[in-house]
C-alpha cells in the first residue's frame, strides 16, 4: 500500500509538466463561472447562494473529466510505459489507486480554485455556508465517480480519443438516468417507484441533495459505490 | 538464480513461447538469440512478471513469479524492448521516481543511487533534460540507468543495443560486462557478434522453442570455420 505514494506523486506532478494542467484549470474556471454568470443568472437570482454555479456541474464534468481521465491508462499502453510500471515492485491495486487519487486531487484542486466565487457571495450577501460546503463536498465526490468510470474506460484501449468518447457516453448515461427531464418522460409510461429507482441510479439526485446542504449517508454510499465498482473493474481489466 | 521451466504463452491461436526451459546462474551472461518473432520478448515478459504464463514457471532466487510477483520484481532490473520511459519527465525526475518505487524513501539514499546510476551510464550532461527530447542512444541509457539503479541480482535486457551506433554499442557492451560479475544477466539480441563479444552462454530460440543451449565455443564448433550467422541461419531457417 505504501507504493501508492510514489505513483500518486508522479502522476499529480505530471499534470504540471505539460500545458495540459493549466489549460484544463483555466477552461474549468472560465466555463463554470461563465455558466453561473451568463446562463445561470448568478446575479439576477438575487440570492446569496451558489445554486446557479452547482447546477451546471454535472454537465460540465461530462466533458471535462473524460479529458482528464482518458489518458490515465491509454497513454501508458500507447507509450509502452505500462510494461515498465508493472515490472516495478508494486501491485496493480497500488497503481490503480495511485493514479486515481492523483487525478482526483487534481480535479479537487480545480474545484478549490472556484472558491473566490463563494467569497464573492459571502461579501455580497449572507449565504448559508453549510449549504455551500455541502455543494463543494458533493461536487468533489461526484467528480470522483465520473473519474473512476473514465479510469476504467481508459484501461480498455490505447487510444485516448476512444477513451474520451467512451467516457462521455457512459457518464452521459449516468447523468441522464437522474435528469429530471428524462425522468419526466419516463413517468409517462412507468409507475412512480420504477422511475424513482432509475433516477436513483443517476448522479444528479444524489448531487442535488449535497447542493441543498443535505448530507445523507445514502448519497455518500452512492458515490462511494460507483467509485469502488469502477475501480474494481479497472483492476480486473488490468489484471487480465 | 533465474530458473525457467516449461514456459508457454499463446496469443490467440499463435503459440509465441512453446515450452522454454533454462537456468541462469550468478556470473552468467546469457545471450538469448533468435530471429524477430521467435519469442524472446514474450519469454522475458513472463520472467519479469509482466505477462502471466499459460503453463510453466519462472523463479528468481527461488521465488515463483506467479506466487510473489512483487518480491521477484524487486530483485530484477528490467530493460524492456525500446526502453519505454515517461517522456515528459527529466532524466533525474524519472530516476527519482524509480528510486522511490524501488524503496529508497530517504532523499539522501535515493540521491546517492540516482547519482551512481547517472555516472555509470554517462547521463550527467542531460540530467535536467526531458526524456522525450533525448536521442535514441541516450534514451537507451536512461532505460539502463533505471534497470540497474537498485543494483539488482538479476538483469533482464531486451535488445539493449538495438538502434545504437557502433560506438554506443561498444559502450553498452562494456557496461553490461562490468555489471555482470556476480549477477545473472539475460540479454536478448538478434545480432550474433554481440553474443560473441560478451556472453558466456548462448540460447537460440526459434518459433518459441529452445534449439540450442551451450557455450559460445561449443556453438562455434558446430561448423568449424563457418561464420556464426551461417550457423544461426541453419538453426532458425524454419522461422523465415
Ligand atoms: N501482444 C501480442 N499479441 C499477439 N501476438 C503477439 C503479441 N506479442 C507478440 N506476439 C507474437 O508472438 C511472437 C513472439 O513475439 P516476441 O516475443 O515479441 O518475439 P521476439 O522478441 O523474439 O522478436 C511473434 O509472432 C509476435 O507476432
Ligand atoms: Mg523482441
């Protein structure tokens, strides 16, 4: 287990060895703040909260997280470094966890850089800080779930473009399952309990709870299970 | 030191390695010869724990690689074919990463190991250069430095002189010789002069099977007066 650290460190610092990190962080900031301001009506809503910021995150992550996750394993396969990595004295699990936590930490860094937005809200009004903290926590957990799915898909190919497209598609399904518009359509021909069940498989209902400041253990368990399941499959795919 | 018994590996319906057995003792430099596609790399990948054999065993210092891969990996220095490395890292960053995974957690010890490896492979002048900007010869040396950093009892080198110019080849050969004293070394090649220059044992492999296992002198005595490559051609013509 102690072998996770060197992998994590190399991977995390690796983001800053190329322009990718800076491009990603800037796009993430501009897009999330831009959506909140111009589409979400951050100021018009006239309320001291980050609701208009968080509401777009499941959609933003849909493209941004596959962009980070696509290279995790595909790049190692393409460059042949996977052979180097797996002939070093570490286990497959060490490598899977090291890479996952490095990329997750990088995403959480991006998220943390949006914090001036929260400070602005605090300066303009009197927000409920508990709700804001819940939103950030939920967003970080949700990012982990998207990322775990992308890590799994990246391990199936040596082509990063394929890994990206698969990541968008699979995550899109997970977003759609819990999207109110889609659930509205379903309720036209499915009984309510069935629709609820389907909705609960998706990201949005669980994230919404966090964004409202509700910390329900079942929402933690949901994101935790998605991460654990995806990483287990990732491990199995690499062990084959 | 390295003991291989009845190794078999099949890709789809192609048997790449078909019952390969041999032993390498400390002090041996084993030349692993065969035409392209004979199964040299596949055999090495099974010894180093990158691929799981379909049948047979590989043990290093009495440890079965299938039973305790991490223990075996920590005793081997492996230079995979074409010396893969993380191109965006500098030489020193990369070797530091290897040192960390190899268990040298104290910065001072690690620096010492890295400096020693840099000196042995004459990499000091490019230490701060990104690996992807290095010439083929230097990249190969980085692969070497990585393989011998932890002073392993076993070295597995897959075509270590491939793509080097004659001077670099000579340099690599004397490096291998100097390291071999109390180590078990396997090096694969399809160049005969190489074996003649440094190996004290020859194994010829053809279509996944060992066809010769003897000393260079015995090999030469097979057809007195003939050039080595003529003997080699006779032995492996089935592959063409
Ligand atoms: N990943 C793979 N998938 C399918 N066939 C492979 C793979 N790797 C090697 N082979 C085949 O196995 C045989 C042995 O390959 P290899 O061990 O690389 O030979 P060598 O190193 O002696 O040139 C070749 O016919 C090669 O085409
Ligand atoms: Mg080969």
